[in-house]
C-alpha cells in the first residue's frame, strides 16, 4: 500500500479519537490522537520509522491507561441499581 493510504487511515482514526474524546470527556483519547499523528509523521517522510513508532507506542500505552482510569472513576462514582425490598 502507498504511504498516502496509511495517511488516510491514520487521519480517520485521529478523527474518531477526537470525536470519542469529546463524547466521553476522557483525555486519553487525545493521547491516542497524538499517537496517530506520530504514525503520520513517518508516512509523510518527516521522521524515521522506528522513532515514530516508539513515540506512538508510548502514547498508545499512556492512552490506554488514561482511558481505563477514566472509566474506572466513572463507574466508581455511578449510583448502584435500585434495590426493592420485598413486601413494599
């Protein structure tokens, strides 16, 4: 596949990540967007393959942790299901 195809793929993933960050208010998705931007720098010929991928992998790992912690906090503060007592 040509580099331009990968630029389109990573750009699409950036848009999805940005949309998810707005919908969920979780900044971990913005780290994902930066990771995708790092991948694009290689395909655009700005950086070396290994450098771009190392940066992207670190950002992806940080994004995963940030998203997981964000969801964990939301579920910890969410109210539990309503419990009905028998006979009421």
